[in-house]
C-alpha cells in the first residue's frame, strides 16, 4: 500500500462497489478522513496485482463483511482536494462498480461507522461524498438492465 495518500506525488487508484439487494443499495458512513461521516460506497486502494473488480470486492468484504457478484463497471470518480494554501492534499481516482448482494449482513467497523440500505428515493436526503448521487443512479440503472438474479 502506498504511503503517500496525503500530498501524493501522483493520483492514487481505488475501487468501490454499489451493492444492490432487493431494490436497495448499501451505503456506509465513512469512519475516517477524508469525508468522515459522509455516506459513501465501501471501497479502498487497489493493491498491486489485483484487478479493479477484485479490489472492490475485497474492500467490500474487509470493510463491511459482505460478499457480492459484480454486474458492471459504473464510472471513474476523481476526488481532488487542496489544502488552505492551494497545495494538492488528495488525488484519488476511484473505479466505481455495481454488484448484487450474495451473502453476509453488513457490519460497522473502523472504516464504516454507520450502514444503511437505501432506495433511489432515500439518496437525496443523505449527506454523501461528492459525485455519489450520479454513481448511485447509474448503479440502479445497471441493476434494472441486468437480467441475472
């Protein structure tokens, strides 16, 4: 794992996953900065030698204890943040995926301090990380188009 998450010399690659179950998506409130307390998708850094999808599923398992089956890549999301002096503080490129729940009941932990299964209507009322609304809309669309159970 890279040690230059803060003030990186290059963008950091991460993967996340929108897990769908009975018309709802699993969201987790971030337990650590950046964006602590905001709802987001489970995810994290891609490790050397693993695919984006493998990273998304591994992070899902590690963060909340859920197993899922990928149904598609949604889109890349860039998180870029500068400090008060204008220096680059974070630059993460996140490959967001959609998946169907297979097993496991989500558990909170250090990286997920609150967990919710949300409907499309629920998302407008939640404090979420930047750009997440569009990703969730795409995940719901992919789920409707996916014909496998």
